[in-house]
C-alpha cells in the first residue's frame, strides 16, 4: 500500500521555527485534511512535504511495490489565483505532464489529458481559453492538471477557497472519489471544518506550527479544543445526514 510518513519535521525561517517537530502518517486511499487558524503552518507543511522549501527531519514514502516514491509521483495544487493565461484548457492540462513533454505532444499524452477531463466531467471545456473560465471552472481544470500525470500523492492548498457552495462540494466529491478509485494519498488544507468532517477520513489540527490533534473527524472536532485553538465559541454536533457539523457561535474576547 502507498504510504507517507513524516517524522520530527521542522522548518526554520531565520531564527524562528514555523514548523515544529511534526509527526504524521498517511495511507493510500485516504483523504486527509490539515486544519487550523491562519499562521498555524498548514501551507508550510504541504510545501515541506513537496520539497518546495527546505526542512529538517524525515519524510519517507513508498509505493505499492515498497519502493520509495520519486518526486514525479507527487502533485501540488496551490491556492487559486485568477490567471491571465492564454492557453486553451487542453493545453493547460497538458502542462501537468511537463516531466514527459518534448517539442511534440504525443497521441498518448493527448489521450491522458482527454481521459482526466472526461473523469472530471470537463470535456466540453477543452477548446476554451483557461483565462475566460469562471473561478470554479479554473479550479477544476487546475485539479485536472494536477491529476493528469497520475500522482501517488496529491497535495491541495485550499482547493475550495473563494468558490461558491456548488463548486466546493463538486471539487471535494471528485477528489474523494479519485482518491479511492486510484488508491492515492490526498492531503488538503481546508478551512471549512464541516466540509472536512464530511469528506475526509483523517484530520490534522494544527496551531503555532505544531500538530495538536490528529485522527478521525469525530475524534478531532471537539468544541472545547476548537474553541482554544480558533479562539471562538463553537457548537459541534451531527447534521440530519449523520455527518459531524461545526457551527461557529461567536469569537472569544481577547485582551
């Protein structure tokens, strides 16, 4: 089974540790979320896993064959940024195969791009310019670009930020289904605790550069600990569909 383990991971910036001795384990077929207030170290953790920023500690990964995963097996989708890119959607998706591309795009590469657009229900967007899509469509196409190379580890930084409710649910539905279908590891930074509880198998709750709690949503999302970490009064309960639901009540007064 594909696995990813993090041991004693730390990220120093100047004299400050922005990530402090993080330990975590992830498994293929599981969708995990990193939660926490702004400045908790969530994006820093993703970037350290991807190797975008230097870190101390150990990051070990292995595929189903037991061998270490190469960097090309990791895919990172950063926060949505409205782009003036003049590429068509199919051209934009093909950039996800950058490690395989040469001067000529092969028929097999075009097939891969077509296949992932089909999987995500985006085939009708293929000839359109990426820059002329809505924010939700751009995020879905960016997800297609991240998946076209068939990664074993998918890292998503706030994939639902600035999206309406329909596109938030649509993206998380697709990510969860793909994670299970392909038995990959997916780790996403999310801010909506209720959506994280509904879609994710495993949660990491961070604060001040450390993982404070980790486990299944029902075990992590406790009103008292959320209140301390987010400095807010919250109600944690179950919705009519049986999913854990977090309702913010009011912010705590601070000195």
